[in-house]
């Protein structure tokens, strides 16, 4: 009997199913707000409170008070805090793994890997803080003519309390203790996390770990806070509150743009770092197809189906040359998709959106469904079938729907006949997190014009490797031109994510 089964049997709750505000667990459970098991399409026996005006006032007051102290904490103190959070998350053990699996239907290996990534990125920011602060210094030049030169020191200072919207598809690495939280805490900013409704129990468990670390490190209560709210109205009020100095969001383009408009309506607008979606176009070049078609097909199917297609870097548009080897490629890919059965997505809403998007593509003239998984019970609740579509690049201008992201295990193959066709449609492609090219050395020479234009399209260019998988390191950039992200200068992954939550400050004649 695993830990989760034990919890259900005894109705035992290993976490506080409440808001964490000003260092205290508070709030009465709302019977309308419960945890959900997507694999069973049924409610879990855990209920959570709904935030309101009292929570809004308490959260913001506590965050403001905490910032007045936390902004002056040393880099060593913040590094110790991040390392302690990682230890506390690891100490949750099987309870965390089983809870994540229950709320997401993700397999154990994936959840354990994501826990490892979450703790690794916390330690990555701790290591960054262990390095000397990056400052630029210019000494005074009193003898300079015609005017003396002042002493100058360029530094950075934290922005202030940061509001983080947890993401659904990475319940650990992009959620309560994910990269947004880690980078903001590293920068010296208190964090308010709006928990994602898809995994509230997971959120509460991780919040407990962070709060234990905060107490161990003797930091102010408002340095980290967690709030539950199903209704968008509360989130809207929170992101418009003057105490909040920056917002990090990962989610749909529609909701993200709505939040951005609200922020721009504030008396004092603040940075909004939104990741809003990406189709991650992939360009297969002719010689690569001729020489490595089979291995490419296997890699593509694995990438699209990985995590049931719920990765922000899933290749959703795949441009393939129309040549003698193309029918065999289509046949191989179709066989891979047809061999699948139904898969479970994270929430009923995500599954319904996936089915709606696939139905839209299926109904477009010139778009064919060439493969679909099979299931005796069909699609219902959180269960969906993978799909493979195909069309021609000549129809691109007539099919703007192709650029609407379908979040789930589906992709569209787009046949082209020449590099000139690709160069014609490139300017109309939306901004992307990634763009990928698969080609031999000969291909890359022949298609140099294509490769030279790809930097305008995406935040990360990839050669001969699938885009799924984001390395967490200093060299990574996870962002891109709109709508991939709302500010293409910044990354949500890697140590450079820290830069989102600090601003430059020049000190003149204050000493080194």
C-alpha cells in the first residue's frame, strides 16, 4: 500500500489545506474547491479555502513588511535559505511523490525527475549567490578637466514583492517552489504564490517545506506566502495591488493578455513576465530525411507524446519536404500514433480544450487526420487520444488556425516543396520559445538562408535535437518573441532568470 492509498483510507492529511499568510495557516475550507484525480475523473477528499478581501489585505501587508527586511539580507543568507528549501522538499519523501501523482496522473519517474530538477535549480541560484555580486565600479577622477569625474558604482537592487502564478504542467518545477519563486527569492524579493487549482494539495505540501526553511533561517514571515483562489477576481485584485512590484505567469495567451492589460491599467504599471504559448516549429531538411528518416520519425513521435504532449516545448508544427521518402515517413509516424491508446491530461479543462482544438483542425479544408490513438471507451473527462495531422505549406495563408497552440499529444506535419516556400511563410510565423532544424551539413549549407532567418523567430535555436527538454543552467534562455513570452529579453529558466526581479541602481560618491 503506497502513501497515497494510506492517506485516502484514513482521510489523513499530511499538509495544511489552508492559505499560508504572514507565517500562519488560515482559512476555512470551501466545499466547492477540492483536489481532483484526473486518472479517475473524480474528486479527492481534500478541500481548500477561497481567498477574499481579508486575505488580500493580510498578504500584501505582510509582503510589504517582509521586503523592508529581506531586501537587506546578505547573499549568503539567501543562499542558505534556498538550500534549506531544497532539503525540506526532499525530506517530504514519498508523500510528495504520491500526492503529485494523484493530482496530475504523471508517472512516478517523471515526478521524481521533476523533484530533482526543482531542488537542483534552487541550489543553482544558491550557488549564484555564493559568487561575488556583479557590480561595475569607476573610481573618482578629481583631476579630470574640464570637470572632475565622480565615483560611480553600478549595482542592482530587488524590485519588491513578486506575485507568482503557478503553472499546471510542471507541478513542482514551475509551481510553488519553481524557477520563478527561486529566482525572486534569490533576488531579495518576497514571493506571493497563487496556487494552481489543478494541484492544491501538492502546493500546500511544498509551501510547508518552504515555510519550515524560512523559520529555520529566521526570515520574516511574509518572505513567502501561498494563497488559494479559484475565482479570477481575486487574482485580478492581487496583481493590481500597489504592493506587488512584478508578476510571473505561465499559462494561456488569453488569460495572460488579460492580466497584462490589468497591470497596464495600474496607477504604476509593473513588469509582467508571461509565458503564453509556443508551437515550436521544426524544419526537417531534404537530405536529413533521405538519410535518417526512420530515426527522425521515432524521435518526433517520442517528443510529441512525451508527458502526454503537455510540454511548452512540444513541436506542434513540423515542416517536412515533399519527396520520395515522405510517404514512408508519414507511414512510420502514423503507425506510432495509431499504436497509442488514450492518455490522461492534467485537468478536464485542458482535455476539453485539446479535443476542441483537434476538432477545429479536423474541420479545416486541406488538413487531414492521418493517425489517431485508439480506445475502447473513447475520450471523456481527462482522457484524450493522440493525433497526427498533415497539410501543405501552400495552404498556410488560408489556415491561420494552425498557429493556435493545441496543448496535448498532437502535431501537424506541413509538406513543403522548396526553401523558397519556407522563406515566404517565415515572416508570418508567431514568436516561439524554440525553433528546430534537422539537417545534414549539406542541408545546412543549401538552406543557409532559412537558418539565417530563424534567430528572429525564437528564443532558442536547436539543431538535430528535439526541443522537449530544457537544460537548467546559466547558458539557457527560455523565452522568446511574443506570444512565446511578453518580454523577449528575459528567461524563465537558468540563472539569468534572476535579472527579472532586480533593477539597476547607480551609487555616486558613496564609496566602493
